[in-house]
C-alpha cells in the first residue's frame, strides 16, 4: 500500500462455513502503531458466495500511514445473527511502500 492512494483490499475468508452470510454486524480495523482506521459494515463490499470482504481506503486515510513505521495490520470483526456469537479473522500484514509525497491529489493539482 502506498500512502495517499485509494487502495482496495479484498480479504477472502478461509473456512467461513456460511457464517459470513449469517453476520449481522461487521467492522474492519486497520492499524499502524497509534493510527487506527475503522470501517463499518456499510463501508464494506461483502460477497457471501466467495466469502470475501472488500475495503477501500481514501487518500486522506492512507496518508496517515508512514513508510518508516512498517506494515499496516488489518483484522475483520463480526457478530452473528444470534447477537451473541462474535468472530474475528487473523491479523493480516500489508507493507507500506515509499512515496515521495503524502499530499492528497485533487482535480485542481
């Protein structure tokens, strides 16, 4: 991932056994040391046929991450329809690559 870009991460859940379709609430945490970005279910693209969750970050969100601090970590949290059974994925590490500028680009720049 390169800071100040708009990456989309697609996480495929192994051994999902249908629980993704039975999930009523979900959150994705993306962290690098003290920087935490959280995406709620309405921000995600959930595909129950492929057991995958898509997360897109904005330029402003990714500009918070620093190359020198290493990877970002991503973890999905979910709650099943019984309202009590919670699940989490393992933490996924994604490297943060170098950039010459962390400025957000707009249509006027």
